[in-house]
C-alpha cells in the first residue's frame, strides 16, 4: 500500500481534538474567549504541548510565545529547512471553535499520519501555533507570525495596550517572557522550505459555490482611515436648510461614495463600520462626525484607485458643503500573493482526492500573509456555514473539515518527502 493510501485522515480524531481545544475558554452560550496571553490561552498551549509530545515531536516555545513542535528527519535531511504547518489558538472575545484551532488541529493530524506510518522524510516537519493572531486584545493581529517573519521590530508593538490598559510587553512578562528577547524569535528567508495553513473561510463563497475547499491565491490587505468632519452644530428648528453645515449629511454622501467606488472595482471591498455623530441630540444639527473607512483588496492597483476616488469624494463633498475634514491613516498594507508552485500543489492534492475546490482570494488576513515574507506560503480554506465567524455560531461540517484536512495533509506529505 502506498503512503498516499495509508495516510488517510481520521475524522474522529480531528473532531475530538477540536472539542478538546473548544473546552478551554468556553463561555456560557458557546462563546469562546481565549484571548492572547491570558490564562486560557496558556492552558490551550499546554494542551498543545502535551499533544505534540504524544506524537513524538520536539517542542519549543520561542521568545514571543509561539509554540513549535518538530518531527525530525534523519541523516542529511535532518538539517534541511523544515516544512512549517499550523495556525493559531487565540480567539476573539465572542469567538467560535474553528477559527485558528482548525489550522493547528489539521497540522497535528498531518504530522501524526506521517509519524505513525514511519514515512521517510526528506526534511523535518514543524507544527506551529502562532501567538496573538487576533487583533481583539491589542488592536493588531498576526503578531506572532509578524515577529517571526520580521514584519516589524519588537519595540514597535511592545507598547500596544489592551482595553484594561495593560501593555503587550507587560503581558509577555506575566507569562515569563522577556520583551527584550523577542527579537530573537525572528527567522530569515531560507529558514523554512514552505508554510502551509488551513483556516475556515469566514465568508459565504465556498458554501454558495458548493465547493469543499478554497485554494487561496492572494490575501487582501486593508487601507484604513479615520475621518473627522466638522461643520456647525445648530438648533434643528431655528436653522433653515440652506444655512446648515451638517457634518452628518456630508458623511452620508461620503459613505455612499465608499460603497459605490468599492462596488465598481471587482477585487475591492469598502466598509464604514464605526460612526459617531456629535453632539448627538434629536434637535441639534450634527456639528462633528467621526467615522472609519476600511478599504481592502487583493489588487494593489484597484485598491489604490478606490482610495484615490474616495479621497477625491471627501474633498469635493467638503468643499461643496463648506465642511472641514481631517483624515488620519490608521494603516496601509499591501495585498499578498501566495506562492504559485504551492497553489498548484494544493490544487493537485484536491484533484487526486476528487475534492471540489475553488481558487479564490482571502478577504481576511492570516498568519500566512506574514510568513510569505520569508518562505513560499499557501493556504486552504474550508466553508463556514452561512459565512458566520468570530461568533459562537461559527460552524463547518465535518465532511468539509475532513476534505480540507486531507488535502492539507497530502500537500504536507509531498513537501516533506521531496528532496
Ligand atoms: Zn484565524
């Protein structure tokens, strides 16, 4: 029997591992709250370390708290750059049980099959759970993978605070990590042969197109702004329409412009998710409005064009309505193209198992977009029921999980056995 035939994933084991993680940080109503560097996050990584040891992996926690478990290769293969597989175990405040955990469980499954079957490896395989992938606690995400991939210097993020005012550096100290040492967690191009991640889609594209797996070709990146519009707060009864400088009606025009320009660009989405009107009374013309604009896309050119169009609309609206505006840039990131060789590998793994798949972009950010800076990286997605995520209703059918994890394990096996 070939490796391929023997290396069939075990649905019961996948489900049971997911359940084990879902019990940690479980809140009434099925909400998950396993925020980065909290007690529950630590408990989840203890469980992971235990699972890794049982498979026979050599475990290591780096200076930022990323957890690694290595299945070594022998002879010359031992010193070759490993294939890195995994995702994250931290969650948002009212999260679900699949976001992140699936990627870690899938990596454990892949490496278990390889270890159990005594596969002769051409390079080591390393499982990773990246720390602090979610932005829920410190307002910025993919921190662990960003540190490993050198996306920023550690000092740039150590002052980030959670909603209780605790700094990231302090949170690290509380779990026995030294902020000054975090730079040592950084890895260089060439240190890893590849990074593979599997994640739930968090959208409805796979469900609607009736595919079991998505092969990600690019990860969208956001440009984010905070816009303040100042007009004049006036009495709503005593101020005729032609004398008003209403900041909120000006904002309304701009919000619709965001929607229009984003809709016209095929690979861009635009959202205004937060808005505050002041003074906020039924009988006062709003004098000041603050709102956020989030524009994302997998095409840099299209995204830049939409941002330009929106900026023009802001200035034109302000001029015509006699309003003042100030624009604060909260972040400008570049979309990430994933590795074409790995994309083809993942597609051929789906074809071999007759798994219906779709090549698609990921609208959400993931650890893979950071790892793509230092090694060829790629991702698989599995369907999210009704697209719901970051929510206790988050759900993926077992047969879809199994299909995705199978393709993921097959791809890991192929990479690990190629010289
Ligand atoms: Zn995630």
